[in-house]
C-alpha cells in the first residue's frame, strides 16, 4: 500500500451516519496512533456494528447509560474504549448522532507503520498475523488504552483515522455474542476478503452474505 493511497483525516460527517454504513465503509481506512516520537498505523480489515438500545449485544442495550457507556451518547467521531476479561482494551468508533448510542468495534488491522514497535509490544515476529488480528491485540500493538476514552478522532492528533483505498468486503455474523439471542444472527461483521490479518471465524460460522444493502 503506497502513501499516495492514504488521504486526509476522516471528518465528523464520516461518523455521523448509521452504524452499518460506517462499519462497512471503515474497512480499508487507516487507524493511526501517535505516541511521543512514534507513529504507528494499520489498515482496518475487520469491524463489527453494535446498533444501540435495541441490539442485545450492545453495551447500550435498553438505553443503558453509565460512566462506562457515556461516550457513546455524545457526538459521533469520538473513541469508546473499554476493558474486557480483566486484561484487554477494545477500541470503538462512536457513530450516528448524539443520543443514539451506536458504535463500531475495530476487530483487526493490517500493520503499516511502526511495525517493529508493535512486534516488541506483542512479543511476536513483525510479520506474524497474530500481531493485530483481534480487538485486544491491536490495542496492545498500538498502545490504545483508557486514556483514549472519549478522544475526538477528527482533530488529527494522537489517535485518528485516515482515508484509504476501497477493498473487496465480505460479512458474517458477529463473534462471541451467543448471549444476544436472535441478534447474534445479524450479519454485522465486515471484513476484507482474503486478508490474513482478519481474525478467525467462529466455529459455527454462517454462509457469507454480500456486503451491499445492509
């Protein structure tokens, strides 16, 4: 991927749309994290949509509004970061509009810049797909943590997204949300076709469906 294919910081209008549109369109964009003198980045290759109060898999299900979920109720284009399993950070994009708590979980990236530092943090070889093929892995690789909660992604400093090339996209059901009942069957996980950094599909994966017309 050449630098000529990477363009400017994504504006708030990119995030101020329904969650399924943003989830599909974020595949191929570039996630950048600046830490001191280091700039790390990866192309987003996998993401999942969480559709707010009606979605049993969403943290905001039922309109739940707590200190943890507050960022999702604010303006679009901010970061929603949360801790899971007592060990991993997960990074999400706040989308849609204020009062509509929808979020996009970034599940995997293909490393572009700062790969050696990512590998050092993950204690892996720089060419290993395990470097960033999961939401907790990419946060560890990039250094995303609780300090990024609520960060404005549109200002172009520290943590932000750049525009990137369009890529072929597939979609399947989301991962690890069996508790969500019928909502677990929604094909709201989008990913770049045949990219080796995409995380493994669940054992009971469903047939792929076209990524058009979400």
